[in-house]
C-alpha cells in the first residue's frame, strides 16, 4: 500500500482505503488504538493502511494534527459558518419539535410536486 497526495490543499491518502491518512489516524484514536475493532467496523481499512498511516503520522505529525483540528472546529466557529446552528434547552427543543417538526414533515413546501407512492 502506498501514500499519495490528493486534493487541494494536498492531503496524504492511503491508496485503496478511500480515506486520507488523518482520517485513519482519527479513526484509530476513536477506537483507542484497537486496530482489530477498527478493521472489523471499517472493511476498507486493511493492516497495510494502518501501517502506512502510522508511519506517515510519525514523520509528519503536525500536518496530520492540522487536518484533524480543522475537522473539529469550535462551536462558535461553526455558528459563524452556519447560521442555522443554535443551542436550546431540551424543553425548548422538545416543544419546538412537537409544534413545528411534525407540521414541517407532514406538509412539503408548496413548490415541491407531490410524489406518487405507486
């Protein structure tokens, strides 16, 4: 298995896994380093992908950490990018879902033609 660069900005990719190296490292961390469990749940990630990803992060740790950090921006930054993100109390959220959610799901927007279920 090889590492190649793809995208802009260039990202290290574990060829054949479908994942960038930073994604494999993040997955591995989410499994607390348990490679067997990771492979069991992510069939495209093979032993060789893990080996080359771990070797790459040892050589270029800062690069990988930058991509991981970019994937987890602070909530305030997300709010700035996506004005739709709000935080509410569970009561407000539940009331909102009860009052608006069911209505929104039951009635499509006026400009959407009805679908036939046949």
